[in-house]
C-alpha cells in the first residue's frame, strides 16, 4: 500500500506552511491521501503522522471521525443519492433503485471495475432541485432516470473529469480558492471563484 508520492509530499509541505501549527493541516493532508489512492491507506496515515510529528493513532483517530474520509477502497466516482424528505417525495427511492440497476450494485457497494460507489445520504442541501445527488461532492439536481444514465455514461467515458475530479478532492483542499499553498507568506492572494456545481438538467 502506498505512502504519499513525492508530488503529494510537496503539496503537503505547501499546505503545512499555511498554518501556525503543523498539526492543523491534518485534515487537508488526509484529503490529499484520499485524492491519491481513493481512500486513506494505513501507510498514508503513518506517513502523515511523520510529516506532522503526530502518532499514527492520532491521525487514525481523526480519519475515523469524518464521513468524508474513507478507510477502505472507494470507487473513482462516489454517487451519493439523497433520500431525505424533499427528494423522497420527488422519487428519490425510485432513482436509487434505478441507479442500483444501472450500475449493478446495491447502495454501499462498489462496481467490480472500481469506477462507481453508490451511497444513500441525508439532505445535501439541494432540496429545491429534488431529487438530487452528488458525485464526488459536485451536485446534480432534478435527476431523472434518463439523466442518471447520461451522467454515468459521461463519467465512465471520462468526459466530465474537469467538473468532477476522480476521487473528488474538494476545491478547498486543492487550494483552488482562498490561500494558495506554496505562496509566500507576505503575498496578497486574491480569492478566486469557487467551483460552480454542475446541475444535470435531464
Ligand atoms: S432533501 Fe434531498 S437535498 Fe434536501
């Protein structure tokens, strides 16, 4: 199982430099590990502990606390289908059933090719466009069965990688917004536009 690559270590060091205390970079570094492998491996946790001068147990204690960090292999695309009240009333369970049929796996499972994991989630705050889902935390509203099929086909063909990065690193972790990792401390960094969620209109 891999530790962080040399390129990831470089990004990690840039992130650590943003904080007065190195340990404050723990969660961003866990997301980096997840971007690299799709999940946070035990070896990556040990490596992060070394980088932050923490114990592996401290790193694991944080990694196990958060739902968005995975400690076992997860699909390249995590399809999170909301079944909370607004979505439920607009066909969320029918959509979930359709998704399971289309991908051939039940919620909680990953397709054999490792491309898609389905999960059932609570409200993702897109109630006005129910039923909705997120793929790697990018949001899609008013999703019909045909729209779902189209979305999956586009993802599988690699045509949406710009909008939906594999393994779904958050734009704040990529430092695409706010302070930029590696910038000189006295540099004035203008915030840039945060990633605009894509809404599937089918
Ligand atoms: S109920 Fe589905 S997004 Fe809120």
